[in-house]
């Protein structure tokens, strides 16, 4: 199944955020959210 990555650029003290969905549609309730700074951590969701 294809996946999609959604990026939010960080500004100032707000870190960038990467959202990953299993399909190609943006579905916030089914998205895994990763915060890559200061170290990579999965904030919510689940990655298969």
C-alpha cells in the first residue's frame, strides 16, 4: 500500500513535524506524527 508524508516546517522554537499516512489521502485520525528534533520521536499514531 502506498504511503504519504506530510511536512510542517518548524519556525523559531517550534520544531518541524512529519506526518505519515498509510494511503495517499490526508486523514488526521489515522496519521502517525513524528517530531525529528531534538531527537526523532513518535508523538502519536502508529507506523506499520
